[in-house]
C-alpha cells in the first residue's frame, strides 16, 4: 500500500494516529452539531422582532459564544482541564481531547447555523404564523428545513476546522496525526513522516469538502434543476 | 343611498340577513409615534361571501390593514372581529386556532422551497395536528381545486408564478377557512396570469362561499372581481361601498383621481385647461354623463340631437365593465347648449342618467 516506503512500525503508528484523529473529529463533530444547532436556533429566534424575541437572553448567549470563540484553542485546552476531568475522569488522552474540541467548535457551528437560519425569508415565517404554527413548529418545519443547504455548508466548515484543531490535541496527549507529525517529523527529524501526515490531512479535508458540497446541493431545492435524480 | 339598480351578481337578496364575516371597529395602528398613525380610525364591515377590495397607493397602509385581520400585526387601538370573535383579545393557542379560520396568500407566494407542492399544502394540516393518513386524503382535492393535480411532486422552483400562487391558494384553503386574505396576490404576475388567478378566486368564492379580502394597488383587479371596495389613503378610509357605486360616483377628489386610470372622471389636461367655471357670451356648456347598467346601451347623443337644437361634441369618454355591468363616463361640449341646459339635464335625469355640468368651454372659431 502507499505507506509501503515507511517501516511497518511507523505505518502502524500512522494508522493509529489516523484512527485517533477520526475518533476525535467525528465524536466532537456529532456533539457540536447536537449542541450547536439548538444554540444557533436560540440565537436566531430570540432576536428582537423574531418569533421568540428575548433580547436579554440573546445578548447574554451571544456574548458567551463570542467569548469562547475569541479564546485561542491552545489556551482553551489548558483552561478547561478541570471541566475535562469532571466529564471524562482524566485530562489526557484522545477522549480527553474531545472535550476542548467540542467546547471550541460548538460556538463556531452555532454561528454558522445561525447565519444560515437568519437568511430564511421573513415571509416564510409569517406564512407559517398565519396558518397558526407554534414557534417550535416554525423552527422545525420552516426555519431548519429552509436553512438546510446553509447548515450543511456550516457542517462542512466545522468538520474542516475540527481536523485543524485536532492536530493540536497532542498538547493534552490526545494523539492524532498532528501530534505524530510534530513528534516524528519535526522533533525526530523524519521529514517523510511529516510529508505523509500533511498529505493525509490534505486528502481528508478535500474529501470532507467534496462530500459537504454534494450534500448541500442535494438538499437545496431553491433552484430549478433537471429532474433526473428523482 | 344607492339609487342604481343592484346587479344580481354582486348583491344576492339574502345578503342583508347574513352576519358580517369581518368587522373592523375604529382600528388604529402606529409603529412609530414620531411618524404618526399608519392606520387611522378605520371602521368597516365585510359581509359573508363578499369579495372586498381595499385599494390605495403604495404605503397607504393596505398591508398593515390585512395583517391586523389575522394579527400578524397587533392593532394599537380598536377591535377586529372575525365571525363575531374579537381577534384583538386573543393570544397563544387561541390566536393560533383562530388563524386556522383565516387563510392568507401573499405577493411573493411565500412557499417553502424545501417542500414539494404537496408538502407545502400539507403544512397547515400538519400544524393543525392531522394524522398522516388524513393529510394524504386532503391533498388531492385541494390540488384539483387549483388545477395542479399533476404537480404534487414538483418543487416550487420548478413552477411558474401563476402556479406558485395556485399552491399558495391551496395551502391557504387547506384548513377550510371562512375568510381568505390576499395581500397583492396578483401584483407579481403578468396580466394574463393575473386574469387566471382572479378567475380562480372568483370561482372559489362562488363555490365555497368564501369571504375574500383583497388588497391591491391595481384598480382593474378591484374592477374585475370585488363586490365591495374601500379606498385607503394615508391610513384613512376615504371611500367605501359597492364597487360599482364607488367607481361610478367617487365622493372624494383623491378617490376620483385614483380611479381616473379606469373611469374617465377626470379630463385629460389639454381639455381640462380649456374649461371655464362661468358661462360667457360664446361658450358651450360641458356636461359629464355617467352611464350605468342598461343605460349604457341607449343612444343618448342621438336622442339629444333629436330633441334639442344642440350639437354635442365628445371631449372625452370611456366605457368599462365593472363585474358584468357596463360603466361609462362621457364628457360632452354642447354646441348652442347654454340656453337649453336645464331642460337637457332634466331630460337626462328623467332617463335615469347622472348628468352634471362641470364647466364651460369657449366655442372654437
Ligand atoms: N413593521 C413596520 N415598522 C415600521 N413601519 C412600518 C412597518 N410596516 C409598515 N410600516 C409603514 O407603514 C406604512 C404603510 O405600509 P404598508 O401597510 O406596507 O402599505 P401598503 O401595503 O399600502 O403599501 C408605510 O409607511 C410603512 O413604511
Ligand atoms: Mg403592501
């Protein structure tokens, strides 16, 4: 296989690192989506003039989100170690890295989802209000489905950012591709390892972006298209 | 009141007995106190089964007015009663349930791009809590009603403007409302499609007895389908009544000028400039005659020439149809008419025609 030019030991190390990255990215992505979407919805609907206007709550949540987003990830990882210990029992290792990754990425996805949902035409929301929909029905049946192409694009950006953040997880012993690249490629001066790591990351990001673009297109019915896929 | 014969089409005999579908009582709405009221002390009654047109220029407050009826906008003062129920007093679940009795369609259709035609029509039924099976049974007749039976699986992006508005209508009717509100429903459509949508609305009005409130800045929409009309100007109701009467005899100058694109109440400027208020030694009187109903078919000019030694000269005129009633306004200069003026007006009045002297013009050499 393509890792053939590396020693078997290194190759297996690479595979382990890839697995660690995959675990960190996918678990924190799922958590970020589950937590970030409601957060994004909250940021939209509590805006003054929107369906669940709560200006004070909106301000508080918005400030909190900005606070996390302006904290550098490397500082965040260290700063929330007590929280990590509380949640997973330890502050080192792959599962420990998932906590800071999730905390850091959730506000990003929340903001991206918020932006997509803010774009939903007020007229659609009014049409739903006019037929007697509750705020919850408007969120679930109108705002989220209508914003889905934008939300999917936000998921893509979130995943790509997660891959980037996850390379710093070595700081808390999280392992992963970034950690491997630094330890072998840089500290032990094995440029071929660094190269392979970077190559894998590039491919990973490309695959995510491509899949994300396709998914966003598939859920977008705003533009007329030829009816061959249905 | 109204001296003209009522058209059978517009005023069914049982109309008087029916309870009003909508009553606005001294309705007022102010967004910004510094700007002043957008709606100012509006009272009107919409009878059951009426097609009630509200016309006015852009910014007159028409949208705000209809939006008060289903409480998308909360009135600042006054009350809105729909089927004798005070909408202004409702909130929460009660308001939502009242809204199911009031359908609404929009200028830009406001369809969900994420749902198919069937999905869009299903939305109000889902919201109302119907089961999947019940919803599935309700969709086909609704799509049949608006002529889109073959488009159930299409997305709005695949439809024309007229088709989108048909989906809007099907969605608005899904919960069997007693009232349909239309906010500039045809303003984004070309004349031919407008015609089709209006005829669909008229058809639905007749078949289902649905009360329709229709706001528009297009006079011809009102002319074509409204049984009653109100004219809104800067948030005030300046004219209101049976469409034919308002068009034939507008009381206010504003309404008169607003209607002038449709009915020849106002003279074109070159003719207007020649008009004098007082008669002179060599002037001819100018007579405006409003023809309505059957009288539009009478040979009035020939009759005048036959009976009086006058030479009628047509300055301006137009005949239009309001619903299926002809309405004509004709402005004549009566050569040698000054001496016989009162006799002529008397004669026309006896025929049942509305005639009035609006001025005098100098006889051309
Ligand atoms: N939500 C709002 N906030 C402030 N002003 C508004 C709002 N909606 C409408 N207006 C104002 O009310 C007036 C009437 O608007 P509208 O009812 O949309 O008129 P129309 O439908 O007759 O064109 C306009 O001057 C408009 O700027
Ligand atoms: Mg408007």
